[in-house]
C-alpha cells in the first residue's frame, strides 16, 4: 500500500501547523510593536511640557518651576522632576537610586513602551543644552496598549481556535468528499443503476479512496452482471414455461371438444397452478429487483375490503367472517391493485388455514397517521421463530400451514413486497399460546 492519503494528511497538518505558528507570531509581533508606541498627541504633550520646564529653568525662577512641577504631578497623578545628567536634583520630585544606577535618566518619547511591565516608565525630554532633562513618569492616561491583554488573548486562544477549525474543515472536506461520492454511487446502485461507477466520480484523485472506489466498481460490475443475467434467466424461464402452457391449454381445449373428460379437470387445475406460479414468481422478481413505488392514486379501504370479503365468503362459504370497519378509510398516494392483491393474499391465507365452521375477524382501526388492519384466523398458528420467515418466497412449514397443495409459499412474500411498494407494512404474531391459537396479521397503511 502506497499510503498516499497518509502522507497527504501529514503534509496538510504540517503545513497548517507551521502556518499557524508563523501567522500568530507575525501578527503578535506587528501588533505589539504598533501598540507599544505613544500616541502622537501624547508625544506632543510630553514634548510641550519639556519645553515649558526648560523655559522656567532657563529663566532661573526655581520657585515657579517647582510650583509648576507640583501642579503637574497633582493634575496627572504622577511624578515629575528636572535633573541634570550628573543625577543632580534641580526641581520637582525626589530622584530615586535607579537614576544613579542606569545608563539613562528616562526613555525618549519616540521609544516603544514595554507592554508587559506593570509600572509606567519614566519619560525624558532633554533640554537644548543636553545637560538637563525634564523627567516624568508616564501618566496612566498616556500608557499605550490598553487593549493589549484582550489582543493577546485573541492571538493565543481565539485565533488559533479559528485557524485549527479551518484546518479541520479542510481535512474534513478532503476526507468526506470521496466518501460522499462513494455514498452517492452506492445509492444509485441500490436503486438499480448498475452502470454507475464510483471512480469516475472522483476525477483524478489517486489515493486509498480511489483504490476503494476501484474495488467498488469491480463489485458493481460483477453484481450488475449477475443481476442482469438473473433477470434474463427469469425472462427466458417465463417464456419457456408460458409456451408449453399455451400449447397445453390449446390441447386441453381440443380434448374438451372431443368429449374426453378423463383427467381433464386435473390437467386444467394443474395448468392453472403452474400459470399462477409463473405469474407470481415474475411479479415477485420484479418487486424485489426494481423496488417500485406505486403511489399514484387514492384508495377507499372500506370499499376494497367489502369486495374482497364478499369474494372470500363465496369461495369459503363454510367459514364465518366477522368485520369491524368504520364508514370510511380514505388513503392518498396508494395503489388499488397493489393493496388489493396484498390484502387478498393475506385474507385468503387466513381462510385457508382456518378450519371449517371457525371464524376469521377483519378489524380496521384509525391510528391517526395510519390505518391498521388486523386479520385474525383460528388456524394452527406459526412457531415464534418462524414468524418473520413466513414472508420469504417458497417458505413452508412442516405443519398443516404448508400442507395445502395449491399453495406455493409465494402469497405472503408477494403481499409484503406489494405493501412495501405503497409505503405500508405487514407483520405476523400468534394470537395466544398453544395449538390452534391462530395467527394475527397486522397491516399498517399510511393515510398520505
């Protein structure tokens, strides 16, 4: 395995992390530098104070200079003084030891101010003789970087979070895009489009995902060929069965005309059974392979059930049928044919396994969004482990439910798939415990 996706992800992550540190470092440095400088108007104010102190100093009026410095300290709530370069106090506040130990008396107004220091720095405005300077601890209102802590928090937490989220989104898209394309191909394939190919959807991509798409395409080709072959086989089988059945019907008609009645009824019955088997098998294969959605018309369930029950009473006159039906049960977006055939199969199944003289109940209940139809027989029931298996094609039990020769085990399978085509469902459960408890078939049909 080439691990192309692994190296691609490593490259994206490494590039993203390096870019993250570089961008944050650059922005922090530039922002800190810009926020460390005094505002232009504050520099002008400090310079003006220095010139005024110089004027008073050169005038030789020490009292007036001291008074001016005292007023300035009080107004700005700070410290201010005039001192010579030999650290001799001339006027204003006292000089501390730091002035005699440092290289400079104070910072030039054009210099940057360290934003990390808690104390405000001492600013220096030299007089013209360069031997005496005006000193002042920077007033709090002039301190730059008022929003530096918020900016620092933004650069250390918020911005990295945004950039990492962006990097995660890039990785997510890079990984999810081929997965979504593969999902799209899978859905198309599941809907019967066997010519769909996942690798074609991925373009020029060449990594583990493209290998997966290639494997999917191989599977799709093989399964598609098998399904097409199966369909062709069913079509050929139906043709081969229908042709001799047609000839058999013609021959049977000729025999009837000549009055040869021996075994004619049996031949006729077996011919009908074989024809029904072929038709049911073809219908089941179509429903399973195509999975159509038959939702084209409105349906009145009560009218449909009345017709089916009347037919059932005529066919099974020795069984009693008890119904509990409302006056109306209108269903939209359904299919009269699919619902009718499904309900007929389920109803006939219940009557077939209900002993003579027993009762079959048909109950329709309005559950709000759906109509529920319960068909309850008094037959032998079905073992619990086989309740879902009875909907499989050609499934038979060794009990009396599978003993009837006219049943091929397709009725319930057809009913389930026909109901699924109209967004409906059918389930089976035993009515009670013990032999002869009977079976309850529950059909749920959405109203819309």
